[in-house]
């Protein structure tokens, strides 16, 4: 399916929920026209010469959401973490043959997070091993947005990740699936439209409430021993709905809501990756021993 058709299909099915955000990168983010390439690194990320400090011994791996990529999703958090002394890494996962196209300026724009969650989790496993080998770190911390906050749990539970990850921080993660503000429920009445979307984006189907993937993932409990979990949500999420389905149950879990610490903050789903209040929760979760009062603005 050509990417222009993919975008049309996704837009037609999801536009009413505000799901889509710009997939156009700045002109500086030029990449090769190849499915083996990835978009430019976000500022501060993927310095393979970085060595973790005693203050921050765990490298941080950033995992983007559906229809996104490493550059767009982490333009704010990546340089913020780098400025605090972390070794920061980001990948673009879940690419398909339909993920790539060129704009009029010749820039290639990948749309990631499309493949089945299990396949993307395997990509994450390979990337984490690369980060650990490069840095010499025993464990990493993972910060993910949307699918990127849920998919690593598959890696932790089924692909050996629990021994390699200390903390998982999810920004608006799709942990127990979503109704897409009701659109997923409409699929029962319009199966043709649903099948068109799910063919282009198997990960979308995997994230619907009651999917086989989520049933497998959450069977026997939300968490695995040895990993500390933080979920950061917003009242105004219009993509992973209801927002409380993002929460996890189990030991070593902290479920946060942006508005509990800042009632005037109004980030929706996409903006959670850029919200100063949400990202302050992230930095506190990564370094709880030095947590500070959360910024409200």
C-alpha cells in the first residue's frame, strides 16, 4: 500500500479523535531513501561514545509511539536528559515498506510503530543489547510514549528484558488498550474500514481493548519482578481512552496524572511528549532520589 494511501486510510479512520500529528520533519532531518535507514537522531541522542556517569549509571532508551519516529517524538526530552548527564539513545521501530516517502524537497519521512507489537519488541530487544554493549551498562531505563510505553512490557515479559531494564516510564501508554474515543467500537459495525486500517497498521489492532496481544501481555499480572514502573497520564487524552486504562497494577508501580500536580496543565495525548509538567514527572521517575517539586505551567 503506497504511503499516501496509508495516510488517507489512517486519517479517515482516526481524524475525529485527533490521533494524527505532523509526520513532517524539519528540513535538517534528511535520511536515506531506504527501509533500512532511520530518521535523524533527536538532539542529544545516540552518542555511541557516551559512558554513563556514577550519578546516572543507566543509559536511557527512548521509544516513540505509533505513526511517529525517534526524531519527532523526542525533540524535547532527549536534549533535556542529555543536559542532565544521561547517556540517551533512541530508535525508530516498526517500519514497513509503506513507511517511506519523499516530500517535494526530497526529504524522506518514515512513519514508524506500524508492525505487530511482538515484532517491534524484538527490535527493541536488539537495540537494548546494542546500547548495553556500547556503554558497558548492566541495565537501561526505558521511557516510552503511547505504544512505546506499552510495547516494552512485551519485551520485559517475553523476550528477557526484565534482566536488562531497571525502570520503565510510560507517557500515556496503551497498557490495557484503547477504544480510540469510541472508534474502535465502531469497527464492529464497519469491519471493512477496520480491516483496511489494521492491514496497514497491525500495531493499531494490537492496541485495541481486548486484542489477542494485550490479552497475552496482561495475563498473570501487569508487571514483572525487578522492574520499577511509572505511568504518566492526562485527563485530556483522546487517543488512549479511557485514560485510566493506562494505569498498571502491581508492586513497584507509580501511576501519575499530570493534573494531580498541575490542574491548569492541559496536554492531550501527543503533547505529553512535550509537556514540561509531564517531562518533569519523567525526570523524577528516572532519578527518584533527587526528585523535585513538579513544575506547573
